[in-house]
C-alpha cells in the first residue's frame, strides 16, 4: 500500500494505491488517523485501490469519524462500482461526498463549508 499526500486548491489529497485489506488497513489507520489535518477538506483518492476488505471499510469509517472530531470534511474519489455498492449497502455512502475524479472532488469540496467555532 502506497500513501501520498499533496494539496490542490487548499484541499488535502490523500492518494492510496494497492489493496485496502487486513494486511494494510492498520498501516493506513496509523498513518492517516494520527496526522489528519484539522479544519480541512480532505480528498481520499481511491482510484488505484482495486480491493477494499471489511478491515478497509472499518478504516474508512474511522477516518470519517476522526475527521468529524477535528472538524474536517472527507470526500472519496474513484471508488470502484463494487465499492460504491458496498458503501451504499452499509450506509457509509451517506458519510462522504463521492466524485469520479480528483478535479471533480476538488470542485465538490470547494462548495462545502467547514464549521468554525460552531458556525457554518
């Protein structure tokens, strides 16, 4: 599993490459949860993630929850049709803005407002 970070139009893009399964879920959690930026818009790029196991789904849920704690918003980019179906069936799809491309995700996240000091 490879993890890369960069910024596009003040949005943090975290790109994952490889299977998000039991072998790598803990590594992804450790690297992302401890350094998730506060008060930010975050794009989780899954275009190079061919498979997500239940451990990977749990990781995505933990990322969402931690983002809520630090007042950040998370969007998903490029989940496979199978992953979209699983996210929909589990109710996780409602937690995230979902986009097909990074450019589309940046555009969608740019429309969102972050809660600052309890005010939207």
